[in-house]
């Protein structure tokens, strides 16, 4: 039976840990669960497009749900039971050092700005750049988002438009998530994520970390 409410979608997400928005086999897809069938092309054009949009927004706003580009750079819903594992990896010194080293110079500059601000409105960051640098900054935002190097969220502005807000994972994480993450070994956290995504590629499970960082636990400042 197709999903007809955010509560039903949340029940599936609780059971699976991770759910994609659009089709991303072998993960469950909210679009296809609501449509009740495979959806080719843009889901906006589907007869259930409005219902998909409504349920997706309600699910995103639920306190047990994190929206992130965790798998293949695509939008995924991540349940709170996986947040400690996610936080353990994204704040691991070895993982983060390797990820930042592999990032473009523009992405590293953006991360420096996010670290300084803790929460950064990207439209303001973009407007402050010379016109010649704006394309590189847009690419940097996508790189940081898809690489799980910062928390990216959409907010409504006073003009009625959406704006991307980037924040450090330390600024985002609730205290109980930080505490639970501190109890996890790095490889244990990565296994939890890998199992939840059914072996799909993610930046948290494919990027190598040093043996020393695998044993170390992050102790982020709040």
C-alpha cells in the first residue's frame, strides 16, 4: 500500500535508518513509496507530486529526522538512531583531515568560514564574493554538502525564498548525540552506517582514515 502520511513514512524510516527521497536502489525511496510505483523522470510531474512534496516536508521537519546528502550525493532522510554513528565519523580527526585534504581550495575556504561562524547563511557568503568567484563558491557549497563536511539546511527567508544555511556538525549535534558518539569506535560507527545504507557508497564509509584516528574518539567543543 502506498504511504499516505508523514507518520507512515517515519515508521519506515525508523525501521530502515535511512531512506532516499528519489529512487536510489536498494534504499527505500519516499517518492516511490508515496507514488506506489517506480517513478521515471521528475517526480514533480507525477500525479502524486503534491502529496510527495507535502510528506517530504513534514518528514524533514520531524525532530527524529536529519536531511543530508549521505548516499551518492543525493537527498536522504537519516533517522536519529544513526546520528551518533554519523557524528562519530564526521568529527573524527583522521576522517576529517583526509576529507578536507581532498577538498578543493574553494571548499576549504568555505569550511574555514563555516568554522568561524558556526552557522553561515550561504546567500550572504555568496553576495560578499566578487562576481568572478561566485561560481566557484556555488560549487564549493555542493562539494561540502555532498562530502558531509558540514550540515546543510534550507531555511525560509523574509522574502519567501529558501536559503542554504551551513553549520558545523558540532553546532548541530544535540548533547545526547555527542555523548553517544563518544562511546563508539570509528569502525563500529562506519559499519552501522554501511549496514543502514545497504552497502551504498557514502563519504563516511569509503574515505580511509588512519589507524590512529580509528582508535581515537572525538571530543568536540560545544
